[in-house]
C-alpha cells in the first residue's frame, strides 16, 4: 500500500506551482479513496467467507459430536448390560441352559449363557458404535 501522506508531503516540498499541486492532491485523493473502497470490499468478502466457513465448521463439529454421543450411548449400553467381574465359559452356559429351576444357577452361569446367546446383539451394538465413530471421524476429516 502506498503511503499517500508521505507522497503528498514530498510533492509539496518539491512543487512551486499551486495549480499543479492541487491537481496532484486531487488525483492522489481519488486513488486513495478507490483503494480504500477496494480494501473495504476485500475485507467484507473475507468477513463473509470467514463467517460462512465458521458456520460450516461449527455444523461439522456439532454433527460429529452428535455421532460420538450416539457411540457413547451404545457403548455404555453394552457395558451396562455385559460387564461383570466373572469369566464366562461355555460349560457354565450349558449348565444354565439345561437347568429347569433357574434359581439353582449362579450368576456366573446366567451371564455365561447370556453372553453366548446374545452374541449377535453384542456384535451389532459394537458395530453400531463403531459406525458412529467412523461417521464422526469422516465428517471431521472432510473439513
């Protein structure tokens, strides 16, 4: 950007003809105003672009956050349903499935049975949570 004040001052110091000096001043003033108008337009365009990009970025972050909340919900549901301090075995599951009076079975046997019989539900829950995580990750990587 040209420093118009310095230019005018240097011209004034060199000039003796006032007519020429006034013409030069008005010429420089018009150029200065045009440049100012262009700068203001550029600044407005940058502001508009930044505002648009900020909105898109916030929307992307919100969408990813929602996807991650869904994944957390699915994983919490899984943990609440299937996390116990036991080691399930197929023998315990078989004993539970062959018992007619379930009150005779231990919690370990019941949980072993549930883990084996609900395998599809477990894997589906994990896949859904994984899909939500991938969706959030893809959304964030795009932007």
